[in-house]
């Protein structure tokens, strides 16, 4: 009789543990792709960027960008620095995360120049992230679009286009390579 009670208690314990394990795996699997794919950015990257202004004058820049996973993998933060003789040192600070209530990604950017704004992000595929910002500058509509394409786990190609009053004011194109 005692042996039967022990077996019953062990079975109940096994069922409880199996249920808790299944619940934990269910919770882990519930991370949306939009959020999980952010971790592709993690690491140190070096990029070559060609910046072209509205007068079609181009400048080639070298950027160093480092992204770190934050909040137990729920988001990612990054720092980017660019130094150029005429433009000086530019520093950018980034924060990306997934809002489960709106079911969308946000990308916040602040730099040591004139940028301090939020962007909406959409993964067009597992390797293509589209980023957009809309606001007003000097009474005119400002729009920034960024296409980031992961060519492989060590290469990101990007294009950024800035518009003021629906006219292109700047286009940046480049490739980032992950430091090994």
C-alpha cells in the first residue's frame, strides 16, 4: 500500500515537472520573430558608407558600430562612431526593441548632431529590416527610410534616404562587415 502511494506521488510529481517544462518551452517559443531577429545585430561591425547630398556631392566614410543584447534578449542597443576630416566626429546611440502591445519594433536614435527620434521598423523577411521615421523639420515634412539587408551573418548592406518636403536631401549607401 505504501509503495502504491509512493508510485502515485512520483507520477504526480513527474506530470507536474513535465507540465512546467512544457510551459517554459511554450513561453520561450513565444518570442516573436520580430524581436528574436534583432539579435542578428549583436557584435562589432565596420562599415564603408558613401554619403551623397542633394547637390550630388559624395563623401566616403568609415563607421564602427557595436551592438549589445539587452534586457535578457528582448532588445538591443548600439553605438556607432564615424570620423571624417570635414564633418568631424559623429557619435550615434541606438536602442531597438519590440512592443508586444503594438506588435511592432521601435528604433530610437540619438546623435551628437541633430538626430533624436523614434522609427518604426518592419521585418520584410528574416534578412530584410525596413526602418522609417516621419516628422517635421522647419515646418516641412521630413522622412527617413532605411533598408538593412543581411547578406549573410557577417554582412549587412544598407541604403538610407532622407527627404525634406518630398525632395531627397541625402542618400547613404554602404556595407557593414562583422569583426571576427
